[in-house]
């Protein structure tokens, strides 16, 4: 499928999500069609003709037959995600972790290792440990270190796995460089783009083979769905993903897909406001005496700032901010109490929330591993929302003032 594109008055290419109603699964609307995509909750579709069912199952005729194999709402969402990433195809899954697992299951090659960046989301690390238990060799490397990357590639991995912006240290991966190296060494580069979103970075345009999004997060944006997506610029990679997803039952529900499509309609507007708020928040936190360090690619002093400026959309550095309070967990809790923020093990809501990586996203790691990763008891990760900026900063100031007592 070809992403829809149009030019603005200055001639720059723009991309739209396919949020229309090209898939209308029933008639009866008269000459007009609904502007909101219809919800199709059916688990199974039928016909009075054996040949018609046979043709759909064989793939000779487009259509739905059984929702585990695909359904109109999932197809619409897949088209929208492909459009946002300017991809050839996309596959929607029941969660972001299902999307990662699907890539490993469908595209991993027997006997070839899977390589993964040193710093990743905690549950991704657990998934890698599961793969190792199944006999898949797992290599770890530092994407920012040329020697480490070179040693990894010499072991001929089939898949190389990185995050555009790492969780929770917000390290920025040089996707273009890694893509060139992976293509030279016949390896598939898979980029988890959840912390960025396609509005901040489109890894496929930088040369990656596949990009994974947890649609649960800012793309849907309202903490009411559980979804993932895998996008690729190569249709030959999409077919084994579709086949494995249907076989293993990782298909997303129609209701979640329908909600996510509604969320996508405002995703870019929300993302831009969230990035603006995140930038202002990071600037405020770095001035606070109780905060030892702040991680945010939009700060000029951040280690990933130049790389982010080169491969991210102009003026956008993401909506995630991480900092470490000098006073540890107790000081973090005082800050949260005074600021009135919710602690949640997720991200991407319309409201600003926080998580404590040591006890949530990376609790599976040993204390020694967390310290090596720079995750301390005083580390706090912000998922910045779309509140009025002054309102958010006032709450944070109240929290910082409580820490100074």
C-alpha cells in the first residue's frame, strides 16, 4: 500500500494518517458515509456461498472472515500507522510487547543471534532473556560505541534491536548509522520508536528495516487501549509478520483499534504540546538544587542533543523527561505528594504522569544492574501531558519547594 501524501504551499511533503472510512463493512448509509469509522465487533463473517468464503481465506478476494486473521478496524489502523511512517505496510498487534515478540518470532533466523542495545525497557530485557532460554543467542551492545557495535556485527546477528530514545535514560540512537551498518552486514534493524512517535522521528526514512510502536502510549494517548504496531518499508517483511500474528493469536481487538484511530486524529497536536511542555519542564528541573541531573535530548548540554537535532523533526525532542533527585526515594515521594502527580507504570496520557523506574519499568533488574544503568532510587521519569504549560510548571514548582524543606 502506498502512503497518502500531499504538499503544503511551500512544497514540502506532508503525511496524513488514513483516518477516513474507506472500509465501510455494511451498507444502508444511503449516498453518504460516516465520517467516524464504523466499529466492527464481529468475530466472524459469513456467506451463503462456499466459494466466497474459500476465496477470502485463500487471499484471492479482499475481505474479513475471522477476526483473529484480521478485521476492518485493525486494517484501518494498520493503514494509518503505515501512512504516518511512510511505510509499505504495517501490522497491528494486541500490545507493544506483542509487536516486539512478533518481530523476533516471525523474522528471527535459526542459528543467528539477536543483538539488542545495552539500555532498554525492562520488560524488553525480560523478553530477551526468554529468547535466550529458548536457545536464541542474545548479544548486548552499546549503540553509541563504535567498537562495541563492530564486535556485535562480527557475530552475524539476524536482528539488531534498539530504541530511538532509550527507556528511561533517554539516550538517542544514531539510527542512520546503525541502518547503514546493518544493511552492510545483512542484519535487520528494528527500532522501538515508542518514546519518539512518528511525529518526532521516522526510523524507516533513516534506513531501518522495521519500526515498532506501542500504540497504547501517545499515539492513542488516552490510557484506554492496549495495542502495538510494526511498520516496514518492505512488503516482503510484512507477510511473515501477518502470518505469525494470526497464527499465534496476537490480533488486536476491534474496539481498541477503533479507539486508537480516534486518538490518532489528534496525535500530532497532542505530541507538539507535550513536547513543548517537556522542554519547559526540563529547563525548570535543571535549575532545581534538589535535582542532581536531568535527561532530555532537547537540552543543549544533553549528550544526545546534536544527534536528536539531526534526525528528529525540527523543534521536537520528545515528551519524556527523566531526572534524578539527590535525596533518593523519600525526596521523590515528597515531590510527588506536593505536585499532586499520579504514579503510573505507563506513559503517553493527556495528563502528565510520573513513574519510578527502580520499582516499575526496571524492577526486574538487580540493584547492581540498575546502578550500572544510572537508575537510582531518586530517578523519576515524567511522561509529559498536554496541560496548559503554566499549570504544569506551577505544580512542579510546588513539588520542588517541598523537596527544599
